[in-house]
C-alpha cells in the first residue's frame, strides 16, 4: 500500500552531506547523541544545540536520546534529575527527546532505573503546553555561518571545535541565532537568498576558511551585515538580557525565542532554560528579569504569562526599562519555564 503521509526518519551524522540530511523525502532525523554528562553535570552543556540548529537549518525535526554512558554517569553521580534539563532543552529548541524510566547502561550494572517520576511533570508540561510548541519555529535576528566540512573533519559526531565554541558563546550571551549551513564538495549547497534575508546580522568565525571560493562569494554578496562573531557585542537590539537580583545572568538562564510559523497573531514564546545544577538538582530562581529589546519581535510585547512544569500558569508583570526594553519579571523558575507573550 502507498502511505504518502507516513513519517520517515533517518539516523545519520547530522553534517554528513552524502547522507540523509538534505533528502526531501526524510521527515525527521533521529539518533543517539552525546549530551556531555561526563564533561559536567554542574550545568547543561551546549554541544547538543549544534545538532538541533543543524536539523532546523534543513527543516527537519531532531528526535534524539543519550548514549548509555550518559545515563551511567548520572547513575554514578546519583543525579537522575539532571535528565530534566536534557528534556527541557530539547523541546525549547524544537526537538523531541526520549528518556526511559528504566535504561540500559551496560557494564556490570546493565540496567539503571531512575524512575519515571523524575520526568513525569516535564512530559506532562509538554503535553499541556502543546499549543505553544506545535507550529512554532526559532525566531532569531542573527544567522551563523557553519561550514559543513569543518564538522566532517572533526573526530566526533558533535562537530568541530570552532562551531562548538561559537554556539556556546552565542548561547551564553543570549543571542538567539539560526544556522546557515554551507556544504562540502560532496554536496556544495549554499543557503538561498531568502535564507540570508531572514537575518539582520550574519556571523562567521575561523571556519570561514573551509568555504569554497564560490561559497565565499555568495556570503560576501550579503554586504555589511556579515561580521565576525567577535563583533557581536557592538550590535544593539540583538541580545535578550536576563538578570537575577539585578545582576546580568545570561550564562545562567537561556532565553530562547520562538514564533508561530503561520499565524502572525499567535503569541510569541520565550523559553527560559535554567542551566546550572547543584548536586544534580536545579536551583530554583527568583527575582529573574528578562529584558526584550523593543525592536526585537515584529511587534512590541504588551503582556505576559508564565507557564511552569508544576502546572501553574500566571500573569507576570511587564515593565519598560530606560533602554525601552520590555522587561518581564519571573520567579519560582526551576529547570524550565515558558513565557507566553502577547503583542
């Protein structure tokens, strides 16, 4: 039987140009991925964001899950609730994430049972707020140039050191960005003009030398809005500043902006991801302020609601600071909150 509406997935190196990533018949991408637990469980690493942004660049949803050694690290450190951060970050950036109540970790232990109660409220939150997740896409005023060949030359599936460094920098500055992927000789794709036109600014980094002369000419044609990532701090209206108790804390809370794909009247969405963990548990934050530049979204923010995984939804204050930013005040933020922004 022909089933034209069935979804078809593929597990592949995300930046393998001769694989499935550019195949229009593939609906989604999937696979085991490195989430960085062995590096640190003191904060959520940003390496997975390269995958999420790469999948978005080719209009695929990424459904993923950790390698067994990631779960084993949480078992060894008795930190099952760290996985809540994995789930929250995945959905905030438009991905899908699978985390079992009983997981195979290999070795002498074989199976670890962190329990579904560690994640139940997060998944219930996903279901309850489906109208603020489904149909939404990333909203960014900045594009980031990624030369696929640099990731293909890297020794691990996460991609090259330069792209990982740049993604971390932009994330921890709360500069929302989308990726502009330039292929290699096996598939020398370049972004279309319509892709460039989405952004007010385009950043490149040291991986620029991996572009072919033809690709470089396409990028150069974008003129003065193309800048080195080191110039990001000189651009006004690009950064969403998060502060806690009056101190800038962009490395602590990521403010991830999203907008509805087809309905201009739908609320804007800002996901708040609380990145640090202490003893495998997310510290609850109060007195959080999110400053959104007046010109950031297509229309100005007029009101806000905060939705939390504990099932609560509340109207929160919106004020204006000396810069003209709309400032949203938030408290009781654990690992994840969703701001529903009227305009």
